[in-house]
């Protein structure tokens, strides 16, 4: 874990809410100069703490009305077979997120599609055409109650961090 002080954590909290917040505004809020905030953000990007600055798009506003959660169980546990599946999941634009997990299944995918027909096409491409996919199970989201990628910045970590 990167050694983050309270200023780093405060910057990260602001950027997780809105990464377009002006550095001057961040500086004023946390008690640093704008150049100091800029240097810290650059360091956080270079060391991999901040991995992307992106726009979060509403799927329904771009015609991707259906969100599905898909459990995928593989037949073989060989690393080469799992790596092949990981590459296929990474390359599929419909797959928003993919997690390699412990338990009864090997992967959990979050998928967005326009229609169930599009999802059927995706299942043919990713699951039915891969002989190593033992089974998959789909769950259709009825509503997006909470969606986000913000990482909670634990209060205990803040208390331990140095200015």
C-alpha cells in the first residue's frame, strides 16, 4: 500500500466525487497550494494510486438498457485456459467489469447490452464457443440502486496518516 498522508487522502476523496474539480479549489479546501496539489496528483497517477480519469456514462442514455450479472464456471482450472477466458472477457465491450473469484464459480461479469438478443449473441461468443466454460448463470438487474467505483478511504487510515 502506498504511504498516503491526510492531504493525499483528502485529494483522493475530492477526485473520487468529481475528478474535474479545479486544483485551486482542492487546494483551498485542504490547506495546500495549487502547485502542491498538482504535484501530489501527478505522484498519485505515476505510482498507480489513481489509475484512470474517466467519464462515467449512464448506460440507458446510450441505449444500453439491460445490465446483467453473470457467474461463469470453468471446466478446467489450468492457468492457460483461464488466461484465454480473461482475454476474451477483457476484449468484449459489453463486459464492464470482470472479477476472477473464489467459491463455486470462477468469474463474475457485469455486462451491459441493448437487448436480450444482444446478450444471446454475447453468450454464443463468450460461453458457448469456449469448450472450457462448464456453465454460466445470468441475473438481470431490475434497477441500478447504487453504482460506483469509489474506494472508501477508511477513517482509521486517515487518523494514522501524517500531514
